[in-house]
C-alpha cells in the first residue's frame, strides 16, 4: 500500500508539473486569419488562396470542419497548415469558419447549417474564378460535406471525407448508447441555455480515453520548453481548449440521433426531410480513414465505404488529429489527397 501511494503521488506530481509547464509556456498563435470572402450570421468563409497567377485556373476546394472545433487545426502553424499547403500546391482553398452559435444559430438544426449556410458558402466559391470544385469534410464536417454534396452534385467534381464517422455503434456500441442517454438527460439544460456548452463536449471527448489527459501532460512535463515538440503541443492544446458550443437542436441530432440511435448507419438521418444516403452520390469520392484514430474508430468510418456505390479508400498510419498536424501529415496524407483530386 505504501508503494502504491508513493507511485500515485509521483504520477500526480508529473501531471501537475506538465500542467504548470503548459500554463507558463510563452507560445502564442501568431498566424493572422485568412480574409473573409463571404459571411452569414456567425458563419464565415475564409479565403486561403493568397497570391497566385489568376490567368491559370486552379481547382477550388471547399473545406468543411466540425461544428464543435474551430477550423484552425487546419492552419495550426506555418509548417503545419493543410490549408496553406493546398494553396502552395496548385489549389484554391476556402474553409468554413463556424464560430460559436449566435442568437439566430441557437435555433439551428443540421438542415439549417447544411441547406442554408453550407449551400451559401458553396455558392460563394462558385462565383470565384477557377477550376472544378472539390469538397473536403473533416470529422463531423465530413457528415455535413456528404449531405451538401448529395444536394449539389452537379456543382462539384469530387468529395473527400477525412475521419468521418458513420456507423456510431461499429466498435463500442455501449459507449455510443451511453452518449445518447446522456443527451436525453441533458434536455432541461438544452432548453434553458439553447446550446450544449463546450465544457460538456470536452468531457464527452475525454470519456473516450479517460487517461489520455494524464498521459499527455506527464509526457509534456519531460519536454524541453524550447523544443519544437513542446511548441506544437501547446499550439494543439490551445486549439483543443478553444472549442465551440453546439446549438441545442444540433446537440439533440448528434447525441440522441447519431450516437444513441445510429441514424446515419440506419439511413434514418434526414436533411430537409430527405435521407442522407451515400449510395445516391455518383461523383468521385475518397474516404480517408486514419488507422489509429481513437475519436472516430476506423470501422465507424469504413462503414461509409460500404454505403457508396463507388468510392476510393485510403488508410494512413495516423490518428484523428495527427492526420492534419503530425510530422508525416504532408507526405502521408495531404499529398495523396491532392494527387487524388488532380486525377479527377
């Protein structure tokens, strides 16, 4: 018992050392946000084209992130920016910046975000000069991207889904059903606030791996504060702590619908009263499934591959976030995605 207590104190001390080192680290995000091309309510479309040769049309890319995290994980640092990399490698990228729900958005469901905001963003991209339009959706943004692509197939050349969940009961149905039950129990809070606070969303994600916080801060406490690894950790942790609350109707759809009832896999999730069925998509599609993803289990994302009539699949050795900010993200994930889009 004494040895166990001593080990517990040692590990807790490591945790506190790591947290204190994070709080004191001098790193601050210094990347200016890209200019806004279009906006409606709290939703903005940011233009990452930068300077380019306007005489040569380039493929346009509309990137759709999750509603619960801010877009800039795709532009975390100059050397870890999927958006800037696309712009430097022959594409004209645009990204949706959701921001937190305002007074209007608190009443939004997913149909409002997809048939309203995302279609407006796609129309704004269409008005810009350039080549074919591809849509890329990341995590929950992949579900939104798929629903948008099904509604606007004539306007796009291809669809890329990154770590997109579909069968929410594929690998851990008990945890998913628990999330659905929690969603139902939160109904009084949703009615009072009109949204699901970001702190509760953080708790849900922490529940996927309860000891991850302990491990990551214990490790961070061992790093040289001046190292690139320490700086990247702080940049990523700042992003994780800068989440976005969910409008109450969206929280109900996601928690009780997606997680609890598995509505996407059962083909009962509807947008504008129409079932979101991947089999109805007849354009080129690519499903990118990170092989070590803990947030979206690979089998959950792989269920999408089986729903499409025709789709390519790529399984990089990466995690959910590492596929966008990891050391090998550019050669192992970004470059193959770019090559796939060029071929289409």
